[in-house]
């Protein structure tokens, strides 16, 4: 039996799984109405409905491969809003899918190489390891030696991945109608449109090869970052230099505090340096895409998801951050309206909004800040607890499609920093790389302190 066929890729199976979400939601809505009629508080019933719907949505997405998994990863920036007993299994499922996808049969691997590199494809390699070194949602990576003696990574796309991805994305439009009810203030339709466009790009490895080449050129001989050089790029195969190093996932698991601090600093700086130096934002902040090389640099791989920012990060971000640090509530609200985060017809209290955003500003109120899991849980308790006044404000905010990947990167990036538990010099990085930022000086302690 083909191991790839174990993935639920048949349209009828995938559609049935996705269709089960709105049907089950309808049943739960009827149950919720019955509970309200029975005297239970409406807000408690609503919270239960949101939680159960989210739980099923996460479960269904976690069982699927390809487009549904990609959509689940895009939504995963919100998963910390839910209780750990719900979010934990979902996160574990995504990690399992990311790291343990069934490998392609060797004959299939050779078939893709023959189609994209020619019938004499073996002549390009001094050696080629048929056993994959890593796997992902739409492809897998093999280690090899190129004809000139360089150690290379050969990324090969699963046959049929494109059809499966596009089928998932079409079916997910049904899920979006349901999910819109429990993701505060987010218009998921435009997010899905943006994701569909990005996934179409990600399927063509030639575009990923261009992205990688641009990153490599921008960071040639960089003392802090190691970007592998492109060797060959076709529609379904990418050959690039092999990057040796210790994955961030290992440092998260058992790294020393010094290793955590150094990795966290490099990781944060790269997310800002990419747009500043290359005009590109690496938009897949998963720890598996980053490693610390033997010479202490941050090695970066997988450039399929990239946000093109030729002018760097939007200057509005730096200006809004500066205004927030200065306590300019009115300026923050005005800037968020101009950028589309607050719609024109939505009434928002400026001071309450600034209070709501404070946890995201706080890491820059000192020269150094330590990201931890407990801090992150506190952030989401601050913005997602239905008992708090800020909870209602969340539903008044919107995520403009232009900021989708930026939000995804920084949401996921903060999660990775919190997993690392590293202390970073955030102000230093923001001052160096974020356009529009003019951070106010830190207040000096009094002589008596």
C-alpha cells in the first residue's frame, strides 16, 4: 500500500470531514438555545458553544493534510486563547503532521526527480539518500551531495499536493462561516482569500527558489544569519546548500539559559531584519525552520511562505508602537482606524483600547524582556477572558488582509520566544530594523531607588 495514500486526500473524505463542522455547530446552537430557555446565563452558553465549536474545528483541521492543515496553522496564532486542555492536543497534532508525515515511496521520489531534473538526474549527484531527512505539509527533504561536492538539501513536492490543497481551500469556505463566530473581530473570508493566493504560490517551488535566492543575496556572509544558497530550482524540486545546526525545537526542549537567550535574540532580530535587508518577511515562524549553526549563527530554511515587503515593514507599525509607549491613546486609535484594524463605523474607547494593547507594548518598556509561557498565558487571559471588560473590545477589532502574514509571523514568533523562555533586547532590535519607530527614552531611576 502506498504510504502517501494514508493521507486523507480523496475529495469525498475531506469534504465530509469539513462538512461535519457546520452541521455539528447547528446542533450545538439548538442545544444552547434550550439551555438559555432553561435559565442558564446567555454569556456562559455562548462561551460553551464557542469552545465546543473551536474544539471540533481544531480536531477536523488537525486530521487533514494540505490546505486544511495550512489554514489550521494560520489560525493557530489564536489557539492560546483557548484552555490548554483544548489547545494542547491540537498543537500536538499540528506538530505531528509537520514532523512525521508519511514518506513518499522511493519510486515516487525518483519519478519526481526524473520529471523535473531529467532522465539522467543521478548525474547531478555524487550521492543521494533515499530516506527523507525531514517532511512537511506538501513535500519532503532528502540529503545528498551535488556534483560539485557540496552537501545539499533536496526538497521534493508530493505528487498531487496541488489538487489536494486547492480542494481543501474550496471546502474551507464552509468552515469559515462557522469559525467567524468564535474568532473575535476577525474577518476570516479575506484571510482565506489571502491564504488561497499564498498557497497557490507555495505550490510552485520556482517562486520559493526565487525567495530563497533573494534572502541569500541579502545576507551573504552575514555574521548573524546563515541562509543556504540555491543550487537548482524547478516547479517541484529545490536543491540548496545543506545547513547543519541544532533546531530551535531542541533548544526549546533542553537548551541552557544562555543558549535560549542567544537563540531568542537572533530569532527576533531575523524576523525584523528580513523586511529591512531583503524586503521579504519569512512568514513561517515554526521552530523547525530555524537552527543554531556550529558557528553560532541562526540558520534559516523553507522559504515557501514569504511576504513581499519591498519598502520594509509598514512604517505605521513603528509609529503606532511609539505612540503606545508614549501613552498616546487617541493617536493609537486614529492610526488603527487608518490601517483598517478598526472599521469606520465601530465605536471604540481610546483609553480602553490602549489598555487592551498594553501586554503587546510592555516588552519594550525596558532594555531587556524575558518571554515565558506564563507571561503568554497572562496576555491571553487579559484579552480573551469573557469576564473582563476587554473581552468585548476584541470583537471590535479587525485584521486587514495586508497584515495577515505580518500578524501570523508575530503571533507565532511571540509564541516561539515564549517557548524558548529567552531574554531579548527588544528595543535594540526595534530601533535598528522597524521603520517609523522612534521609541521614547527609558525613564532614569531616581537616586534613591
